[in-house]
C-alpha cells in the first residue's frame, strides 16, 4: 500500500460532502472518492463514514491509497487508429464492433486491451484497472472518436468538461424515414427502461436530462443522413431519442429499426446501428488550447451511403 495522505478541512470547505472534499483535496474524481470511501480507503478523523457526510472545520481526511491491482484486461496487439497523441492525451478512432472496456462476455478484444499494448501503461488510473484512461465511451456497434487520458491531471480536466457540457461531440448517422423538420432538438430525459433493464427509454421515472440536436445532411427514399450534436452523454442517447420521434437509426434492431428491405439485404455491412462519432472537440487540459478533430467516415458507412445514392434517390 502507498503511503497515507492526510488533509485538514479549512473554513472554506465547511459543510460540503465528504466525497467532494476528498476529491478536491486529493486530486481524484468524485466517483473515485465515493468508491474509496465505501471501501474504507478514505476515512474521516480515523473512522469510516458515508460519502455524503458534511465535513467540519478541523476534520482530518486520510487517504490510504491502495496499490494498483493487476488489470483484468491484458495488452493485446490490436490495431487502433490514433488521430492525435501527446504526453497528456490521445484521440483514437474506435472501430465498429469493438467494446470499449472489459465486461462479462467481452474480456478480450477491447479498446482497453489495445491501448494497454500500444501505450504501454501510459494511461490515467482514475477509473481503475478495468478502464485505464477511459474518459467517456461509445456503444460497441457505434464507431468513432474517443479521447483517452494519459495521466490523472488530464483525466480530471477532461471529465470536468464533459460534466459541464462544454465537450464537443458530433455524430453522423442514417435514420429510417425523414423527420418532419430538417433540423431540431429532442429534449427528453433518458433512463433505464423499467420493462427491460438492458435498454434505455425516454421520460421514465428517475430519467436524467438529455438533449440531442439533429440536422438533415441528405435525404433518400425512406432514409435520411443526419448530423447529431450531443449536449449530454446518456447511454444510447441518440439511438433512443431518434427512436422516440419515430426515426430509429438504420440497423438498430434494439430500438425499432432493421425491418426494411434495405436493412435486411445489407445487414452484413451494417452489423448494428449506422452511427459514427465523427467529430470531437475540447480544451486541452494542460495548454488551454481548444482542439477539434474530424475522424472522417469509416468504410462501412461510406458503403451504405453509396448504396443509398445508387438505389434510393
């Protein structure tokens, strides 16, 4: 175990939650502080406490940071396209069909395994051994750009931008049909579907605020190429939002698509929803410079567009 760290609460932090105080004083994320509080690695005046306990002036916080545990993910020589890289972060292009981090049924072949091989340990440890460097994620069958943190300082700065909704994320996708308006916003809360916990749903109890802007790029017979801008990053947000207005993502059998003749004929190309995280933008956590990247479209997406232009004009 690493050497213990201690910090004393001053007047300016009186009354805030224990996990928030620990996050600020020890330079860790609030979610990590909550996890360490539950495990007993973070204590208040030498005793375990609840993460929402308000702190008082003079309270002593102790952080007995545990030694790193061998990650469940093993480095694997899997090619992943790196769009940009420096000492603090990297922007990578996740291919369709790749899971971001290990989970039951997907312990190998993940993006984390590829990063562990390519970056040889140069990843932040904030999210633990299963998700080193992972600041945000996209679905298995959604392709596109992700930002990876290479140290904890970068991770904290980037995670803060996501929390404050200042992180630019724009997608392209093909939906079934054509929305009545060529541009608009879907503002509906998103949460777990009470009838199927593997799916998300809109306007459910305990759903969280979510906003997706959409804009038509090109229309075909029965389908539309769209651009989406995320202001929040809820699980399956674009997929469930577009389904909720009657225009699910092409190939997304989970949320109501997959039944047209085109989708059935080209299911081998689609292999899930036709959705790509093409653009990403953020303020560099070290330099303060705004950076934005365009990853282009993957081959499967270009093939679908070509087929639509050829047959569904």
